[in-house]
């Protein structure tokens, strides 16, 4: 019965794969895509580019649905839509990394030397991509719209904090407020994640955990947590794509480095005065959060948006989607694209009515959207969220 449902849902609207391109840099290759939305003759072309950032462990394939939905949107809000794979994920990797044969071979190739798979590396990578690729021939006053799911939301928020002049709008899909290697502060090792690791111990931990995490059974289990409906990811084979991306020769070294690398400096104040300087007052923020997320639940999203609303930003809006979990950009791409298009048009209301129903055109799932206008949390819940964030940062 499940297979029959998947076949039926696949008939809704075929999703076109992204046209992946590569930027060759010293010792590495960076994968990205650029999509130009369709446009009717006689229309005034938008000059606004959109960059969508991935969550952890996936690749640009996770954005195919939302890019397709936005490309077909009648609002034509964006001139081009970009996606990007972080170094060490998807199709972005160091060049010439040999297969792992022994622990001693992990992270020791010439192209991996002095490389750290930290969030700072990814922040620098995305910033360089914006300045050298997206804005390479652009009006210097033109600003980018940046969106991100999970880790991508964390990176997007910190980029807007650091470089407000580059951005007009921040869009978050269940952004994680926490990032940093789980062993970054461990007494087990003083390693900071810069390859090569100092001993076999760190390599053994990284290899053992990575092989467990990318095991097909474990990937399927994790996806069942990330999605409210299994059909949402089964219908386009996300698990197989994740496993394939994780098969790169440099995977063991990358994961070892991630485990021991620290988070961003701004991470320990994710709920406290981010985007609060006068330089951020032009920024508009839209949050689209899956309500069934087992990790980033409504307390985290409301605490973050309460902070944003206290920062005198140009506009702050938060929408919750029912029957959607950690990845609304993929599980509810039609709803997300519609809400983004309305937000970019600056419509007075994002929803035609509270409890507005959307049917996802890619797989047929139904979600109900509600705009959250009162983001204040009771004091105890607020303190609880802040405590968890600070402990983990």
C-alpha cells in the first residue's frame, strides 16, 4: 500500500533536478546550482537573488522541490535562485582524497592538510560565494535574500549578523540555535578539528560514528524523525541520496573534524541581541517552522523571533505549519514557496485565513498554516530554552 501511495504522489508534479555546477579552487571543488525562474514577456524582471542553504548531512538535492516551486511562482520575486553544498557535504570536497584503508590514512592527504570542517569554514565559504559568484557582476547596492534550513538557518543568521550590508531578507526553516562539535569541549582531546588529527583516537571515533550514522537503516530512522510523513521523503529517495553523498573518500576525515570543531563566536548569544545594531534595521525576517519538529519545537522558534522583534528590524513574521517536522523546505515546499512569494510582495497578511490549507504539489501532503503574532514565552519556558542553548554552545 505504501508503494502505491508513493507512485500516486509522484504523479502530482515531477520535480526537475538542479543543474549542478562546480567552482574549482586550490585543492577543492565546490558544487552549486543557479536557477532562473520562468518569466512572462513584458514583465519587469526582479533583480533580487535568493540563496538557499542546506541543513547538515544533505546536499542541494534537498532544495529541488522548493526551487521548483519558487521557479513556477507567479510572483517572480527572484532574479536567480542559488543553492550550495558546504565543503565536506553533498558534492563539495577536497580533490584527490584516497580511499580510507587504515586509520592512519584518514585526513592526511595533501588537499586536506590544515583543513577544518568547522562552521567558520562554511561561513567563509558562503560569504565568498556571495561576493564572488552571486554578486560578481551586480550592482554593489543590490542585496541578497538568504534562506536556510536547520544548520543552514544558523549559518544564514550569523552571516546577516556579520555582513548586514549584503542582505535584505532572512528566511528561516526550523533553524537550529546550536552548533559546535559535540566533542569540541571534551576532556578526551584538545584537538580543534584542523586536519590531520593528532592521534588515531580522534580518527577512530570519527570513523566509527560516521559509519554508524551513514548506515542505511540509521539514515532511514533519522529521516523518520525529520519528517512528519514518511512519504514526504520516500517519494523522491532522499535517504539514498544522503547515503550516496556520504560515500565520498573524505567523509571519515570530515566527520571527525566536525565532531571536534567549535561553533561560531556568535552562537552563544543566538537568543540575545543578534541582528540588533542600527546596521540591521533594514532587514526583514520570515520564519516558516514545522510544528512537529522533535528537536526545534515551538519554544525555540518563538524565543528566537521574540528576540528579533525586540531588535527594531524592518519586519518580523513567523508561520507554523502543522503536519510538518524539521524540514519544511522539503516536506511542505509548496506552502513555503507561496509564503515566501507573499512575503516578498509585502502583502499585509501572509495567509488568506488562519488555518490556511496547502497541498504539496510534489507529493500530495496537506499542511495547515498559522501565523504566530504573539511570540512571547512564559518566563520558565524562556529560561529553559536559554539554558539549553547556553549549555550546548
